[in-house]
C-alpha cells in the first residue's frame, strides 16, 4: 500500500517527470519513512506494481508513457486523477461493512464509546447506508464488571507499562499485585489478563471482573518471548493447573449429541477413535474449565479415560445426587 501511494503521487504530478529510477527512489523513500527499512525495492517490483495498478484487479489507472531520448517517463493520462479519488468497488464496500459490523461488537462497552462515532463517520465518508436492523449477534456481556479497565490494560500491553492491580478474590480477600501485562483473552464472555506476577515471577491469570482498581506501576517492564497464540493449545479455557500433565481424554457421546460434537470440536486436538460407538479423544491438561464443559453435556457424555478425569466427574455427580436426595427428604 505504501508503494502504491508513493507511485500514485508521482503519476499524478504533471509538473515533474518520473522515470523508472525516480519511481524506485520514491518507493524506497516512502518505505523508509513509514517502516525504517532501507533495504529497498527493485525495478522489477515497481514494474509489477505499475502493471497491477493498470489491471482490473487494481484500479485500471489511465497510464501514459512517453519518451525523451532513450528515457521513458510515466504519468497518468488524466490530469487530476488519483487512486484515492476512485469510488469503492462492490467488493470493497462489502469488506468495509463487514469490518464495521465487527466494530459494533464493542459498541456501548465502557472505554469504547468512540466506536459509535467512528461508524457514523465511516458511513458518511463512504456513503454507506446505516442499517438499524440487527442481523447478527455476538456473545458479549456489556454489563460485566471490569470492562472499564479493558482499554487501559490494552494500552499498557502495547506500551510495555507495568500495572499495580488491586484484586479481590472470590473469598473477598484483597491483594495488590504488580503485573507485567502481556495478553488479553476472552473466554465464556469473561475477559482475562495474562501477565507476569512481579513477586512470584510466574504467569498470572487475572479475571477483569475481580479487579477493584488499577494504576501505572513505576517498575521496569520485563518482556516475554511466550507465543500466546500457542500458549493455550493444551487446555480448554484459561486455567493452567499446577502439577498436572497432558493426558488423552476419551469421551463417549450419545447418539443425538455426537453429530454436534463432531461438527464443532471441543478442542483442536479432537479426533474420532470409534465412530460406531461415538467415541472421541482430546489431548489436554485437565482443568476446571474442562470439568465444567463435560458436566454441561449432562447424561450425553461418559468419560472413559483417564481414570482421574472420570473420577472427578463421578464425584461431582454423586455429590449432586446426595444434595438432591437430601432436599427431597426435607420436603417429605
């Protein structure tokens, strides 16, 4: 895009002549200005860019080539022409509307009040007709506690700034943590901050809805080389339990539930090990999110292996049966 914009400025300038050498230099200057990279593009790349700009896949620009001696110069044949003055194609309009639709996911959330203004400006700038009828819904709880911290945490991650977090656990105990923030993740409509705890020097999982207050901490930021796109590969959810290893969990589903589980895998490692008996297998580290997910299937699933996961589910079900039995006895 930087190269196309640089070439567009050259081609639309009728008061200066640009040969291929000057065009290459203009592209290199623009790239260095925006990226700091000075390796440079070659003539071959610029020729390819010109061909693309002239093609239907590009902008079908009206290109004019003229010679002075043995040197060929390039410019637009229409004075005042620019790729920035062209109307959007149907495909571009569709892509822009899709992008705006995704932005509406954050509309109305604390710290994202600017989304509504941006959408209105885009609709006006590109003459897009706003559609008041909602045709798609996202799983988003706008009233969840802690969302007011989302914007500040995001900026702290981007700017490598440590945070002092006042945290209230589920027991009602308040703690103060210094966190080196690395990653924001949403799971089951809740938001979680992943960062290094300055005291314990480990990765800490901080639910935003348990945060009481945050402020910038005057502590030198420690970066990480963790790839958070892969960090959660071995679990379901966001919780890494201590002293638990990766295991193969075999699950037997009911006839009615099996097609849904195969069409929407519960984990990327899922594979069918026995289609006739509706058995699948996933490779995960057992955690509370896995337990909650398996319990949500009710009687539609049976844990076949490993024994530790099977026993955890069995114990919870037995405790539930006891509670309901005691309730029935009291009613009688």
